[in-house]
């Protein structure tokens, strides 16, 4: 079974808490969650993550 990949990119920092909760909930049901803030320090951005 393939894991679903979800990319979260909130429009503003004010949604950080909601984004983190949603990411946690999605991971709990088996999704692979990538959050935009994680990509800022990753070389290659989204392409480098295989998304």
C-alpha cells in the first residue's frame, strides 16, 4: 500500500498551530506530511524530496 503524500503550506504564520495539528492528525492515519517550513532548509526543495 502506498503512503499518501501531503504538502502543507499555510498562507501566514498565524496558521502555524493549526498546520501543526493537521500534520499530526494526518501522520496518525499514515500519511507522509511535508511542511513548507521543512523545505526551506532542504537542498533541492520539493524536487529534492521526491514529491
